[in-house]
C-alpha cells in the first residue's frame, strides 16, 4: 500500500512540474516581451540617464621621515605611517580647497560627494601601512574635469601636509622655548644673586694672611716655653677660591644671557611664523608665507609622472546594465506568467 502511495506522490510531482513548464510555455510571449522590455529600458536608462564616468589616476610615492632638521632643532613628525599621510588626501580641508579651486558650486558638489569620487589603493601591497606607493583614482563626468580635479587635489594635498607640519612644528617649538626661557631667566637671577654675595664676601676676605698678627692674637693662649719662627705673609687660599668662583659665575651668567637672547629671537621668529600660518589658513596664499621652517614635503611626497586626461569612459557599463535588465525582466516575466496561470486563469 505504501509503495502505491509513494508512486502516486511521485506521479503528482511529475504532473505538477509538467504543468508548470506547460504553463510557462503557454505564457512564453509574456515572458519574452517583459524580458526584452526590461533589457531595453535598462539599456536606454544606462545610455541616456546615467552620467558618463571618466577616471584619472595619480601615482603618488610617499617617503616621509620620522623627523626633520630645523633651525630650532630636530622635529619629530606626529604622523608615523605612509597610509596615514595618504588618507589625508580626502580630508575635509583638502576637498574643500579642491572644490573652491575647481569653481564647483558647493550646493551641487559637496565634500562627501567629491570624496565618493576618490579611491585609494596601495601598489604592490594590500597593507597600506607597509607600502610607499599609492594609486589615487579620481572620477568625473568629463575627461578634462577629471584631469583638473586630480591636479588640484594633489596640489592641495601636498600643500596641506606641508603647512600642517609647519604649523605643528611652530607650535611645538614656541611652547618649548617659552617654557625654557622662563627657566633660564630664573636661573640667571639666581646666579646674579650668588655672584653679588660672592663679590661681597671677596671684599671682606684678605688676599694674604699676616702670620705675625695671627701669632700676636694667639700668643696669650700658648705656653711661654714654645719657640716660634715668624714667617712673611702667606697667600690666603680662600680668597682665590672665592675669586675663581666669581669668574666662573660671571662666565655662566654671560652664557645664560646669550642663550636667553637667542631664545627671545627664536620666539620672535616663531610668533611671526604662527601669524603667517594663520594668514595662510585665512586666504590660502603660500606665496606670502615667510617661514624659517623650510618645507620638506616637496622632496618626500612625489608624483613620478603627471596625470593625463582619460581617453575613454570608465562607466557606465552598458553591456552589464543590459544583462542585469535581462535577468530582472526574465524573473519578472516568470513571476507574472505563474501568477496569471495559477491565480487568475484557474479562478
């Protein structure tokens, strides 16, 4: 009995599958029409509605050192890895200046919108922190726009890194010399006070010791039977020790005064440096930035070859969009045929 039942179930499944195939074949024109219509619409949408995309590449090499030498000392850079540097190419300041340089309408091209058109990948390594060569791709709807955007982006990126390091270095050294100056001035005052005391002590100290006077002062305290040999005056060692300390103190004061003057000169230069950097941040004019901190980015971030305008579109991919349309139309046609056959025609 069970075998008959199983055969009946298999037969029913076969009948259902056969009916499904027949139902789809019966509605084949619906399926074909919807598939072709969807493919046609996808193709038309891709050709006439989607904005064409052109891509320009920047091959950037970054070899930033850990520190660099300045007239104020060796400054340790706050950023440690190359990937941290390259990621700054999509920072808000760089993108904002690029939008301004390109003359884009901020209402139409936002910072986030421009950032979405930029991609970064390492060359020769999947780990960005272990490579110094990066490929930055910039996309736009026009070949010349893509090229000019890439050029402006790179220039603003290098300028941003350069000025950021100068600003951080200026702030670091300004704080360093300001604190150091206070310490030096306190040390100078302390040395001057000690010098004054030493000079007063030197005035009260005899250069030589008169042994006869010393003998007369102590004669009453010594036995009469002791014979004495009276010598000439002798040098007072304490006098010359005090005199030596005064000379050393004066030399130390002279050195402190020179160091203080140099610190004041550095602080004056750094104050001017900070003012110039503040002016740059206001008007973005590096030609007017007079600086004692020589930029080093120009030799540490390089563009081996300039970008070129793309000669063909990178997107949209019309063929791929048509294939997606075919697939979507086919699925829609199959679903429509099934619903028509089993829901409406059998009622």
